[in-house]
């Protein structure tokens, strides 16, 4: 449970940065190398790597190495975990509004003489 | 655009903490006062307030004051903005996989004699 919470911390944290969101926006279209991402964002290689590591720790991105080139791709599990969290909370929120609505419909009748 | 990016930063950041997620989990069931949330999480009032302010800045939570009691409730716009971001990226990701699948279906035919 502790680990799951820490993983959710890293997941949400990984998207709390415009460069990292831009990387995800690029990577949902297909894998890319670090230098491609670095050029696209006009970001130095060390900064690019740092951001990619945050995304990888968050579970949003996975990397693989072929020869000297490391390629980054979307990790579908990260998006899925975030989607699951949101959907569950949206569901609870809607259920709450439904209860409130039912209550508001019920109340006038009780006040009738 | 700058403002929109900064708002998304604050939105994702606001959920990168287990106490703040627990507050959201409680608030999707209905509004609560600061002292209710403080008691539920065994958290001092100043820490509770600090976390609630981060959630309010992120657009996840809204507050209103009646007399001396400040009540916090879910701001549906925050959840909706996050949902919109995720849905768009999920859609792009699926489109990418569809393209890849089409490519893989096409390739064997090209290799046939």
C-alpha cells in the first residue's frame, strides 16, 4: 500500500512539468531517442535525460537500448493507472451528486402540508 | 498558453501527495470542513490548511466560508481538465498503435515473393 501510494506520487509528479508533458505528447505518437527529444524541446541532453528519468520512475515511459542508442516509449501502465484513479473518483463524485439530487427531490414533499 | 501550462503543473502537482489524494477521495463523497479533514487524516490544522491550499491552487478543490467555518468541496473543473488531458493522450496512443498494427499487417505481403 505504501509502495502503491509512493508510485502514485511519482506518477502525478512526473506530469507536473511542461517539458515532461511535451515529451509524453511526443511519445504517444511513437518511440523516440533521447537526442530527438532533446532537439525537439531545445533542451540540453543532461536536462533531457533527467526529465526522462523522472518519467521512467513515474511509470509513464519505458526505455530500451540498442547499441549506443537508448529509445524511449510510452509505458501504457502509467497512463492506465492514472486513468483508473481518475475514473474511480469521477464515479464517486457523480454518485454523490446523484444522492444530493435525490435528497433535493425528496425534501419539498416532506415540507408539504 | 503559459498560464494553461502553469495551471496543469499545479493540477498534477496537487495530486502528487498521499494526504492530498486522501482529501480528494473524501471530498468526492461530499463537502467537508477543514477540521473534519484534519481529524480524518490525523494531521495538524496548519498542515491540513497547507495541503488544501495546494489543492485549491491546482483547481481540484474550492472553498466557501459561512460564519467561522470554511467548507471545502471538489472543483469539478480540475478533475475534468485532467481527464481531458489523459483522454487526448490515450487517443493519440491508440491511434499510434493502430498505425503500427496496419504497418505490421502490410509488411508481410511486401515480403512475399
